[in-house]
């Protein structure tokens, strides 16, 4: 992991949310670090590679469920990372569910994600709506559901998370 040496050290907690209606229909709502379904590769990759993960939840791609889950999590965690529901299908509503709560959007996250994605997959990168934003002094990242996209998102998040948090928490 890459952490910026000039950023003051502090404690923070992270939650991972997989947004997948198909997995939800198969397993129901799953909650707990020991409850990650075998076929949720992206959820597993996030839990294993993002610092200080204290919660995992699997939910369907439904606006109200996404909002309720994330707002409940933000009462206890500083970072919420979602995977899934960011595409262009009418059923993909993660972005629509959460952007209205952003007090500040972290535009650079999506821009860099799409630039790096373009280097890997070409013009199809424009289909990605990966985004991030601040809600008060908390941070939300929304990643596509593919494991390849999650691995790319992790690179960006690991390189900038502590620096972002230090700013939103007024520690910078």
C-alpha cells in the first residue's frame, strides 16, 4: 500500500457494499465479513485489499435500499466503498441513489478511473460511471462490479484515501 508520508496518522473504518440484484435474489441480504458469497469476487477483493474494513453488506440494486444501507453505515464508518450498479442499464442505480447526498463530488476519482480504464480497454471506458464524493466528513466510492474494475479502483483508493480523509476531516 502506498500512503503519503506527509499525512498525519489517524484511525478510520471502512465498509464494503456489493450492489447486485442477482446475488441478492440468490442469497438474500448478506451482512458480515464472514458472509461474503463465494461468487462475489469483487466484494472479496475489496475486503482483502482496502484498509480497516469492518463491515460487508450485499444488497439489491434498488435506490431506497442503497440509500438506507449507506446512510446507516456512515453513522459508524468513515469510508463506504460500493461495487456494482454503476453501469448504463436502467437497473443500475447506485449513482442515482447516492450523488444527491454528496456535499462535495470528487470529480478527479472518476476522471482518473476512466483514463486508466481507457488505457486497459479503450473507448468502452466511457461506459463507466465510477464516482466518489464526500458526505460531511465521510467518503463514498462507487465502483463498477467487475473484478478488473475493482482492482483498478483499489489502486486509486489506496494511493489517495488517507489524504482525502485528512482533508474532509480537517486534519490536513
